[in-house]
């Protein structure tokens, strides 16, 4: 269930591969969507899905919408260099936190 911990590594790889920013973001989004979809049966089998957890998930949808809107606004207002520096810095922080 820790597959999403590979996010920083995948980001580093896609930046080095030279993908345009929107393709990089789209590739990451689709990849982790597929990974999380594949994990769904295991989560259900382990009893991690319940009516209560689905209510919590639904309550987080407004925050998801706000985050998506902020992401779209941000990506339209920063350069590729700024994006790369931010992604690499935040990926480094995330990688360091995984070591704790």
C-alpha cells in the first residue's frame, strides 16, 4: 500500500525525461490513478473500506476541488524552471521524510 511513496522518484524521472509540464502532470496522475485502482480490491479485502470511510472520503471532495483549481491556476502562472525547482525541492523533502 506504499506505492504512492514512489511519487518523488517518478517526478524526478519524468523531469529528467524532458516531458512538458502538462504531460508530466498527466502521466503522474494517470499512473497513480491506475495504481490506486489496482489497490482497491486489496483494500476492500483487508476491510479498509467501510461506510464510515466513504463518508470521510466524500467530505474531502470540496478540498479536492479547491486543490485542483489552485493547481490549474499555479501551473498556468509559473515557468518550467520554477516548476522543476519546486518539484525537485518538494520531492527531496518527501524523500527525506520517508526515511524518518
